[in-house]
C-alpha cells in the first residue's frame, strides 16, 4: 500500500559485480507499507526503459478509467 511521501525516479546503469550484463534502466522509488501493517518502508523497482513506457501507458489508462467511473457514480448520486 502506498503512503504519503515523495516518489522518485532516476536513470541508472546496472551491471553484475564483474561488469558484465551492463544495461540502462529506470529506477523508481516510493513510500509504502504492508497491507494492514503500520511500518513504513520504501519500495524500489528497476525496470527497462521500454517496460517503463508500457507501465506508464497502462497506469495512465487505468487511472483515467477509474476517474471516469467515479464521475459516472457521482452523477448518479447528484441526479445529473
């Protein structure tokens, strides 16, 4: 579960300890807590640039759908 706080993203370079498998990635970091828990933590994800673009597209689509659904519900209750 997310909690209030700052989200961060950075372009990073990652590789194995011996320098092999070098690649560029997007590092995401956001505040979180376990469901039904109280202890806060930081969730970190490293993802390829292509996958990050796909994730952003899916998140945008889903957020817009939820926003539209909330508006439909609001109008039902308001009678508009």
